[in-house]
């Protein structure tokens, strides 16, 4: 902004003139013209690490450095083929991992476009919702609590408006914003109390503001280049994977050193040969396909969650979801449809039904007698005037659309059903002041000037209408309107109002009280306390937001999965209890704790209640600040907490939770930014689906780790046999690489694409501290599956020698000449065929292993052999590679292979079912032991 252009010194009228706009905003044509001149309201994309450097990162991580060293050692040992093969592994890994990261980044960028930030502006005199990037100078924005401000603007109307400007000033508390000119000299724009800036948020109240700067011309844009790029912290999953890599590396190096010493001391190999075999062991134990497979598993999980209306903003959330033990959820819009409909009205001694459903104003208010008509109309007129919502009927649509709070939209619909014309009401009594609703007072009040002509019911200079929580409105009421006259509100009548309120709330209705007051010329419109005192209570409005039909099943699934669901709502306790019973959140009556009661509980008492009540816990009349306290209390008890939120004040709880879940439809921008996951449909059932996907991703990583590590052990056993049996190695190093980076890769990736197992939500959540690579996984991979594969491979190796008439003693005699490549051609041909058989046996065993690894406990006969078609694709590609390695003359020279005989292939057919049946037996024993233990 030009420093000579001090917009804060101008009156609202002058602001409109200076920026060439009007209180009704600018036209669409003018907006398009200004957009072409000034460009989109967005900052340049922040500089990111160049692609070449990000690719370099994939070549220099811990596992890659280990392989670089192994390659160098291979070249030093004069085995250039091995060195080039190891370095090829590094490059293949780097290219694949980089591509996955690049694709994930593109996907996340695309997901951000699904929920663009929006602003409410007046265009052509109508309130419209537009993408914030289309804001231009002169746009008149409507600001309400929770809105993120996306351009610099001058306030021209304000009603109890408070703005959080901490992003620019560091001010920790929201600051008030006014519409009057600021005439102080020598102040900076950021100090002007009638300006709001891009990046700030509306903490309370409402107002109108005229945009004067967008994009790079905003205050935020001026300082954006000073913003330091903060390196993100490693996620839990990244820490776990790093731990896995370090553990496996230590194992690989240790085994390499051991084999080097054993071959040198026991076998009597030369230094060069021992060195080569030590490198082979290191290569055998390093799972080269691990990192790209992890990347793919996460990418698949994020994509699946996106198709189920859950957008993941932080990848670490995918892994954390698998450990969630408690979900703290809102009621309105999450457990319910967020389609408020007024169903009943209460005026003294009379209950009135309202027909029709949703926001389309079809239906009627069934007034039983004409004598009640004026009071019903007065109450609904007051409720409608005390509302900031709008009803739109878009062209070419059968659906009516609410803009604003659904509760207030329902009040507008009810007023129309009662025969009231909203535009005429607003003209008869225009609003001159508003005391916005806040979570402390639980009321909203408007001051109107003029009169409301409803059968001569009200006729005064000032009119006041208040709506809100029945208890709070009744507390500020001194009179009761009944039978067309104002009566002193007696204790008995107060009890009748409360009884009617409780009766309606127990049926699941959300109940609002409506009151009014009149004032003459002596009334001070600026005195908030005076406006809400000595009110005349008019009646109750009961509306319902029906539960989502799929929520009951989702709640039941959570209970079976060992996940506790706690309802936290600002609604009335009886209403919350009725909804909780309908959706199966509680059996019988819920334990309801109100916000007031919560305020009197110590932290110790609160933790005791949370620990004691595993189900059926409902917190009602809770303010957002108390939600944070509940999240912290659950975490102190060791729970992994997922919490939903949609408002500005929910942001601390969303950040504090292990998983913050923001609403995509009703949520504010602030809530979305604080969350890990955004729900497109605001649906509780989507949370449960996301948890199921999170469990699947965690289990899939364990599945392909088991698969990969099993073959690593099978590759290690031939070298152990070489040391202790003094025979030639049953595998050569390039054959090991053929398994790790050739035949194993696609089946491993197929395991990363496994769908959630049936019954995965019947198991309790995993412990957050449970490592990915734990002792049971290592034992299964190394000491069971890998051991069986290794023994099968050695059997195939000996079988080839035996069919050529050689026993182990004769084989031992050939060992020195084979290792030194000085044996005759016939002996080397048999040796190459034997190592080829070992290679083929291990690959065939991995075919059985891939089906065994699809579940740690569930039988493959329950999962089905064809429920994951990617596995069959992987197996097909795997055998195409093996056949090429075995029968291609060029590849025979590279991998030291030789053709197999027909009966060898018959033996290979036995290997997959051998491994699979062995693991099926293991699973059956584990299940039996588990049953006996329980």
C-alpha cells in the first residue's frame, strides 16, 4: 500500500469513494476487470528445494551411503560387475523413491484445490461466496467469527468485532476492531484499529470491510519474503523406518564382518575372496526395496482415504491413526446431518407442531387457535430478525441453500412457514446494533429501530430481540408474554418453562428460548447489559438435526475395535443424551457432565471420571476451551486421541490431539490448518473409515517387511553353509541382487496395496510405543519363513549335485577351485546350474511367502487367493524375470546361471505350497494358543 494513502484516516463514506465501490459491493464485470489489472489474490509459491537437490537426498541417506561403500569395496576387490550392480541398486531406489515423493506432492497440491479458501463478498448487491484468490480492491467482505481474512481491508461496520492479528504483530490476544477513522499521527498501518490484514482471523463478532490490497501488496505479502523456511519434524513413521534401517544395517555389517572372519580363518579363503563374500552378506541383509515400498504404501493409503472423503494434510497421521484409542467428537454436523428443522413451538400452555423438513420452506405452522397466532408470529419474527443467516434458491436447482448458521437458517424457514415475509420485517424494523452470540453468554441480541406491526402487538421506538439457550435467556427475563399481555414471570411459570424445555430436549430437540423488550428514546443503544435485562420471555423453538443413518454402525464398529467415543457438544445435556441413545453411543442413560460441572472438577477428578467411564460419556454445554482440557486429560491417561473441531477456538484442541480432524464443510480455515485430516463430508463414519485405512497401512508395512526380510535370511544361509560345511556358496552376489531388486519388488509392492483385513476393526488399537520391527516380526521373518526358504534353497543346491553323481564330500573337494574359478568347465557348469536352482527355489518359496504374509494370523483360505490381483501381476512379472535370467545367454553370463532340467521345474512347483502350508500351521497354532489363553 502506498505510504501516502492513509486509508485508516478516512470515514467509511470516503473509503467507498476512494476505492470506487459502494456498500453493495462492485459488479462482477468490474471485479473481472480489476482482477485482470491486479492479478489473483495470492502470494508467489514459496521457494522449494530444487528437484536436483531433492533427488540427491535420495542418494545420500543412511542406507544409500552403506551401499555406496559396498560398491567401492567391490571395485577395490577387482569385481567391477558387482560394484556396478550395487550402484545400480542405489540409483533404482533413488529414482523410485523420488518419483513417489514427487507424485505424493502433486497429489497433496491437488487435494488442496478441493477445499479452496473462500470469502463472503457483496457482488451486484448480493452476498456471494467466492474463492479468496478472486478478491479484488473494492470488494466488500462480510466478516464473521471463524473467518480467515485473505486480503487487507478497511472496516466500515463492526459489531463487537475482535481479530487475531498474531500472525503479523505477535499479539497473543484478539484485538478489537472499529469502523471509525483513526486520526493519530505517525502510526503504521498495522497499528490502525480499523484495519484487518491478510492472514488474520476473526475471533469474535462480525463486520463489513472493504478490500484495499491483495496478493503481494498486502502487509503479509510485504513481509512474506522474510519468512524463514522451517524444516518439518520427522514423523513417527519416519523415526520408525529410520530405526528399522539402522537395526538392519547393524545386522548386515555384523554378519558381513563375521563371514569375513570365518571365511578367512575357517575356510582358508584369500583376502580378496573373503572380502567379496563379506560384501555379499551385507548386500543380502540390506532390504533395498524397503524405502520405495513404504512410500508407495503411504501414497496408496492417502489416495484411498481421499476417495472416502478424508484428506490427509500430514502423512504422519496415516500411521498414527492405527493407534487411536479415543475419539472426541462434536455432535452437530458430525454425528448428525446438520439439517436443522424446526418441528415444534412452545408458548405458555400450548405446544404447536411445524411440518416440513429441511431448508425448503414447504410446510406450515399448525396454530390450533387464532388467539395464539399473534404471539407465534411475534416469536418467530423475533427469532428471524435475530439471525444472520440467509436462504438462497440457486437457479436450475430444486434445493434451497442456507448461508450461515444452520440453526438460524431453520428459524428463517419457520418464520416463512408462519406466513411472515422476511424482507418486509427487515424494512419495518432495521437492525442498528447486534450483540453477537458467544460461547460464554450463549445468547444473541439485536436492537431494531422502528416498529413491528403484527396485529398491533408491538409498536415502539426501539425493539430488542434475544434468542439463545433457554436457561440463559430465561435468566435475563423478568416478564412472560401470555394471552396477549405482559405478565410478571413467577417462580411457578419459570418451572413450567424449564419443564417444557427439558421435555423437548429429552426427545432429541435442540431448544432455543426467544425473548423481547421495548425501549423508548431514553434507551442507550450502546449499553450491552441494559439491552439484555428485564426481557419478556416469548416461548421456545424446538428443532432437530437428525442423526446420520450410517453413524450408528460406525459407533458400534468403534466399540468393537476398542475405541472409546466421547461426545463433546455445546448443546443441552438432554438433547445430547437423546442423540447419544439413538446412535448407540450409550446403552441406557449417558453420564452427562456439563461445562459448568467440568469447571468445578480438578484435573485428578476429571482423569478418574475418564478412566472409569469407558463408554456412555457425554460432555454438554462445553465451551471450546474446555475441549482442550479434555484432550490433555485423555493424553495424560496414555490414550491416543483423535478430536473433531470446526471453530477458531477448536484449534488448540486440534493441535494438542494426536490426530486433529477438521470439518471440510462447516469448518473454519483456522480449524482446517490446525488439523491433520480434513473431512470433506463432515461425517463421523468417515473418521472410522480413516482409522481402518490407518490400521491397514501400518499392517501393510509390517507385511512387506516380513516378506523382504525372509528372503534376506534365505540369501544368508548359503554363506553360512559355505563356512560350516566348507562347500561353494549356493548363491552368487548378483543373484542376491536379482532377488532383492528384481523378483521381490513387485510382490512386495502388492502387499503394500493390501486392503484392510476383514476383522481389522475387531481388534484393539495397537500400542503407540509398539515398534514396526519388533521381535515377533524378526522371529517370523528370519527364524521361520527365511529359515525354511534357506533350507529349501540348499536342498535344491545339493539336489543338482546329487543328480550329477556327486556327494557332499566330493563337493567339498571342488570348493577351492570353484571359488577361485579354476575348476574345469564341466564342474563350473554343474555349479552354475546348482546356484540357479537355489535362486529359483528361493523365488518359488517367496511365491508362497507373499500369500503367507498377507496376514499375520488370518488364513489365506479366509482371505482368498484372488482378492488382491496385484500379487498375481507381481508373480507373473517375477517369473518373466527369472526365465530371462536363466535362459537368456546375455543374462546367463551376468548372473552366472544355467538352464534347469524339466524335473527341476516339477520340484519348484512344490516350494510355494510348502512355505504356505508351514505358515498356515503356525497361524493355526497361534490362534489355538490365543483361544486357550483367553
